[in-house]
């Protein structure tokens, strides 16, 4: 046995490897290896290891695996997620359970090399500081993450999905999002319901006769990507047991009698399911996997290729995760070779080790149900409240259980929490304002992964705007929010609680009263809640509920903030000592003959803002996203009438914008060709084309917009963003084309009534188009221009 130490430049830890060799490697059986073994002296001033805990689907022992150890301002662990890391009776160990002969453990090599253990030094002995420095190390070795938004079909249809209702939901969800200004989603995801569980391995049922080609292709027509659910253990339905038994009989996998499901540790199964993953990724260009359900109980079948036995069944458990981490790496490698990204969401029946994040991007809480409601405190006091109050109390109490009671050392930014949910099968109801409270509160948990469990038919027009506003808030503040931590006490006690997230002197703090009574709450602006020492001269704006100006007080490190909360009230505060972004007008246009809509880049203080025409103040209305203002004219506009409206506008941060804004009324939204398209907003061109050339210009709108033919296909170009058609139309007559830009900056081409393609580039989305006359080529037989985009259900063939 040898020990190798490794120190890398600019790395916060030293790694240690244990190597083992033997003259009789087939005979040397290894139960476990203590990769680290410390005896702690009486002079130890600070120590931490995971507490004994209740089971979280997995057994008590397995639920607690893979946590770090802290000793005197240092953190220790192993860069493999299932080691037993603990301090027992003044002895610290990092224990790898093997259950194999050395020859097998080393994969036939002469020398076995262990996974590395790590040791790193924190800035102090303070537990919060050690935790923060450890999580910064984890951030450095984890798969990179970013703010990710996607739609998932589960709470829309559950198992009752079909290729038809998936198509309908994809279209409707994209319509609601794009029309409110939400950038294209990272993925549209098909959850469970596509599997034929009457077969002996993963395959598609007859509800998807063309498999997932159509769903994947449609996602790309929205400038998005495609994602898919798969439950390695065989899903969660009445057929799971028999699915596993069929797999066993066919030899394609194994059946786990302990948990009555597919044996996810079976070596035949892991080989075959990897092939299925890679095949699906190639066929459907999958950039997201929701992998739902792993090894609930260690399998005892000796014919599955995995070892059996060991303390708490650890031989099987270790071998299982050795194989699955390899699978995850091979899935990522395939996408990397193609220059594409991949996001793996690791869900149920996993131990909550932060070292899992070396292989997957997000991780399910493990201690929670998909959805839940709490009506009473732990002492029996009725909490009352709406559906969203009961949902928030349930999920947030699970956050407290995860981070405070179980003390998992895990970053909130990588947690998957199954929200937001507002779907048909959840059987819940929200008003517009309840939806706003719900969305803003869950935004402060700091997760990077936003899977939208929505049903379009439940949404009001204002909900789409509120959704867009909250997602914009998260995008703008993600570098802050990802550092979120809990404050207060668990809501299932009825106590006030919240989340605090900081980046230097920029912070967002939420507080919520879960009880049906008034309560007061105070928090100190210090490092315990994430504030950097020395922060001073900070302003505070109340983001929720809506307010029109910053707090007049200036805040510094160490100050106390006190709030009085009504029953079920939520407050969200934003602190900063930096100048906020300048207030900008992004678009102004008539939406009907008497209404002009002004769109801004910030929440508007509408009551102290004025809009005047000829010195006369106009009636105004703040829209549900708090950044759009509708202004009502005293008389109907005449076609092509130009008005100059004077605006003097303030946002909630105190920024001011004063200017004269020209707006022109176009009857029925129809713009003359001589005017062309201009500005940053949405628009549409409706064309009839005949004798379309193979190559050549179709239409030119100055230097910023064009439509041309290339290799028989149409290309729509707006400020360098291109939508290239899949359909060949060269030589065809009477082709109906809609070329448009959505409010979110995505451009689309519809051909003969069907969405053909789209284009999007965040760097140039919604770029300003200079006004210029539209010039048409010979193939344009008819053209109409509109000052708004058309949704899919308005497009006619």
C-alpha cells in the first residue's frame, strides 16, 4: 500500500490517493478501505460530521453518505459520492466500501488507485465560514451550472400524454411565454407516459408512433432544445414490478426483489440503458435528462454482476454508483464531442452528497414529495391560508429539514425542488396575486434549475406577465440568488422564516409569515446571513409587495432590519450600494385606437410618473409585470396620425427618464410599406409568394431586415439573427408566409400555415431596427405589415 499526495496550482485542496497491490490480487478480498483515519485529540476546538438522521427514502445509513467532515477550520471528504464520512468516538474516518477482490476492484490492473480524498483549509474555525469555503471548493469541481428554464409535461398531463397533447401544450406554453417577453426555454421536456411498460426494456408505446422525433423537432422550431424523462428503476406505477421481472427474464436487466423494481445496479442493465441513452441523444438531440429513481434498496441477487452484502448493503450501493457515475460521464462526453451541452437532473433515491455534482447538474431534495401541503404546525395550530400558502409551508419546511436538521452540506443553487407547479393534475387554484407571491418567494431559494410545471389553460393573461417578470428578476439577480441560505425557523412551526442571498454588498432577502396571525421578525445584516463585512451605504427597495421608492434609510453591516408581517404576508427586499441600471424605454406603440403601451426595463413607480399630450395628463395603468404602462387617449387616433407624448417616469429605484416619445397610429395595426418596420418591438410580415427563385433577394427592409432564398429555402434575417426554413419553396406559387419577431426577440417563419423555423440570439434579441421602406422582389405578390407578432393560432394557410 502506498499513499500519493497531489497539489495543483490555484487549487484550494490537497488530494490524497491510496494505491494497493498484491502478489495474489484474486485472493485478496477487500471489505472496505479507510482512506482517511484520524484520532482527534482533546485540543480539537471545532468539529463537525453529519448527524444521525431519519431515512429519506434510502435507509438512515445510506441517506447520510458522502458528507464532508470539518475539523479545526479544515474540511475533508472523498471525490466519490458514497463514502461513509463520519466522526465516531473522537475518530474520524472516510470509508470506501468495496466488497470485491483486488483484481476486480482494480478492473484487472496490477495496482488499484482509490478515488482521491481531499483536505482544504477554510478562513476560520467558524462553522458558517468553513461551510462557505467548502461549498466554494464544490463549485469549482462541480459540473458548471447556469440559470436554466424549461417546461415539463408532468403536472399538465401526467401519464396521459400523447404526441398530440404534447404538441398542443408545447405550442400554447411557447405562445404564453414569448408573447410576454420570456426568452426561449432551454428545453421542452416530455415526462413519463411515453414508455411501453408491457415490454421487456425501454421503448415507446403506441401513443408515440413516431417516437419523439416530432416533439424534438417542434422544440427546435421554438429556438429551444428537447429533454426527456426516464426512471431507471422502472418508473412509479402499477407496472413497475412486472417491468423489472420481464427485464430479468429477457436477460436485458435484473429484478430487485428488495424494492420490487428494476435492479439499477445490474451490470447488463447499466450497459443496455447507457446504449439507450446514447441512442436517444443521437436521434432526438436531447440536451436534458430527468433521471428519476435509482437504487432504493441494495439488491441481494448474486447473478446481476454486482457484489452483495457488506455493512448496510454497501457493496451493491458502491458498485451501483461506480457504474452510474461512469454512465453520466459518457453521456456528457457524447454531447461535448458534438459541441453541445447536457444537463442531468438526478432525482429520487440518491444520497444527497455534494460530490454527486461532479457528474450531474441538479439534484432532487430526497426528503420531500413532488408536491405537498401543510395545514397545521407541528404543535397542532391551524395555519389556514390559500393553496400557495400551504404549498410554500410544506416545501420550505423540507428545506429546513434538509439544511438545518439533516445538515446536508449542499449548495441551494443545485437543488431541484419540483417547482413552480401550476398544472391541471395538481388540483390547486391561484389568483394572479397569489401566483406572484408564490413565484417571488420560491425565486429566493436560489436554485439554478427552473422546471415549469404549467398548464396553459390555467393561466390568465396577467399570469403570463407575472411569470415573465419573476423570471426576469431571477435572470438579472442570479449571481446573487445562487448564494441563498435559510434564515429564521422552519415554517411548520408557524415561525417567520425566509432566505438571504448576497454577492458582496448586493443582497436579496425574503421573509414570510406562514401563520394566520400577525408576527414580527428581525434579522441582522452580518456574515451569518451572507453579508460581506464592511458593507455600507446600502439602499433597500421592497420588491414584494409593490412599492414606489427605496427605503429612505441607508444600511450598513451589523444593522438590524425589523418587519411587522400580516398573516401569510411575504416581503422581499433588495439591498445594494451600487448604482442601478439606467431606466430605459424599450418600446412604445398603439395597441388599439385609444391606447398606447409603454414598455420599460424596470418596475415603474406609476403614481409619481406622468404621461402628457399637449400639456394634458393622460390616464395611465400599470400592467401586471410592473414594467409596462398603458396610457389612454381622450380620443381615437386617425390612421397614420403621429402623436408626441411627453413622459416623466420614475422607477422604484429612483431612476428618472424624461423625453418626448413619438407614436404613430396604424389602423388595425397595419403599417404601410413606405413606413417599413422600425424599433425594438414585435412585428409581422404577411406575404404571398410565387415563382420563388432558388437563390436571390425576396424582400429588403433597409440594412436591418431581409428575406431571401438560398438553395431553394427561405432565410429571414433581422439584425443578423437568421431563421432558415426547412421547407423548399423554390419554383412554388401562392406560398403563404408569415415572417415575424416576437416580443422576446425570437424571429419565426411560418410557411403555408405551419411553423417552419425560428432564430434567436440573446446578444441581438430585440435590437433596434432603423425605419426604411420595404422593397419587394418579383416573387412577392402580396404583402401586409403589422405592428405586432401573430401567435400560432392566428396564422392562416
